[in-house]
């Protein structure tokens, strides 16, 4: 089955997904401010409870891309 790129693009523009993306970027800037850019370079910011709206320091951690992606739930 071929991918429907138009559908994927439209889904990424939904207000809820855009808000989540803004909060992910905000979490990254917050961790850079706390730990420095060198500590975050090449890493991802993990939301421990998988809620990108919760940017408290107790919910954020710095981890490798591989570890963060393997932690995520499988998609259908």
C-alpha cells in the first residue's frame, strides 16, 4: 500500500499535533538552558509519562535517540 503524503501532511497540521510539537521544542530549550547545549547535542528530550504537554523537570530526561524511540509505544 502506498503512502498518502497529502493525508500525512494534513494530519501534522492539526491544532493538537502542532501544540504538542511546540511543547516538545519548549522542553528542549528548557533542558538546554539547564544542562547546556553540549549535553543535549545529538540527544533527544524524553517525556517520561509520554505527555508532551507536561514539561516539568521531573518529567524530562535526556537520552539517546535509539533509547527514546525504543521506549515509545508501537504504532498501528
